[in-house]
């Protein structure tokens, strides 16, 4: 059973009492590419969800997608829906002579609460452009135009774009794609082992994914604000751990890697996103990465009426890299 692959990773406290435990799995790769340590089963098969976006973007660059680095970072993003993100998605579409009507991703409000409230106050509603996956979808339709493929059915798993992405994934993850489902935005969602996700990020960061992966690594590290937003954990990790690429994914997924080969992938069993940042800090620290700057910025607090009354604590010790 899936539940048998996970171990307790995180404890939350409230008013000096233990409240919740989050189970999950973690895998870490060392500089030499070997398994440095794992908690839970590193071969558990997961949906990386949006942590798959850098992999999809790498495939699209290999298929001819050519964008400025800030827009390439946006193609990897689950963005906050800030003006810089919406303008960026429009710019990607414009490179192919398209506008936002070409987007077929699920309509949504900005992830950023302040932006979402501003939209509602102005009488607006959900749109595909505002939804956090619009950068990826803009890149997908642009890649279709570059290759002469129809954009009408670009989300279909049998579409030439999606087949080409799927065909390129085994080379990045080092194993077969175990299953293909559908993500929340409507695009195909690939299943792979947790170890494979860490391996893919390592390949992108080290050059193992080729020139296309090198472009993705350079874009994400140069423009972390395009990958998430100024208050997002994923952006803060990249801003405060030099050279780190990181990408969060729905339902408790997080992956990160450095150019020296160290990489981490996390899956929180119950999908609790609040458990991801402290686990990532602890795993990176166990690999010998300096997390002193980012740790206080991504600390997860338990609040009551505006006051801190508890926190989210890692309760598993990870083995250090040899």
C-alpha cells in the first residue's frame, strides 16, 4: 500500500501541545550521484505535479522554444499572478503571434491573496491568464507554433507536443514514466519515483539534461521571482541558497538541486504544503548545504488571531552525506 512507504517527518505544535503529524518520504542525492540518504521509500511512485514544470520546459527548449531567461523561468513557474507574471505570459504568447485566448488551462484567480482580492474588488473573476500555470501553457502553445502543430488540442496526451515531452522524460529521470494522468490545469501529469524526480533536478542543474537543461537552470536561478513570487518559499530558497534550483508541486511535493550534484525530492503523504519548507531545509542541511539565510524566512508558524502559538518541526534525522 502507498501508506506503507511513508514515515513521520513533521510535527506541529499549538499552545505547547502536539497537534498534528505529517508523514512523507525524502530522497537525497550526493555530489557523486549516489543515494546520500532517504526517509521512507525513495522508489515510491508519485505525481510531481508542478515540480514537473522544469522538466517539461527543458523538453520544450529541446523542441525549439527560445525565450529570454525571465520568460523561460516563467515557463517553469507556478506563479503568484502578479502583474510581472501576467505580462510575462502575454509576452510568451506574443512571440508566437498569439494572445491569452489561446490558453486552455483551467481558469483561476491569482495565488497571491492581495492580487486575488484586488481582482474581485474590481469586479473581475477567474481567467486562464491569472491561473498559476499560465506561463507553462503559454510556452506550450508557443512550442506548438514553432513546430507547426495545432494548438486546438495541445493538452491531449496524444498531441505531438505532449508525446514529445513524454518521450524526452526518461532521459532526464533515468527510468520509464510509470503512468500519465491529468494535472489540475488540464495538462498531462506524469508519474515517476521520488528518486527519479531528484535525479531529474540533478541532471538539469549539472548539465546532465543537455544544453536545454542548462538554459532552464540559468533562467530559474537568475529569475526566482518569476518561478513563484516574493513571499513564496520556492522563490526564497533560490534567492538565499546560491545556485539552487527549486520547484514546488501541489499535494506536498518539493524538489531542488545544485550544480555540484546534490539534490533533494520530497513528498508529504497527506499533501500538506506547510510541511515542505522545514523538511527541505533539514534535508539540504544534512547534505552540507548552508541554509542559514533561508531557514528563518521559510519557517512555518502556527497562528491564532494574529499571534504565533506554535510551529512546524522536523522530527526525523537525515543522514549526512559521506
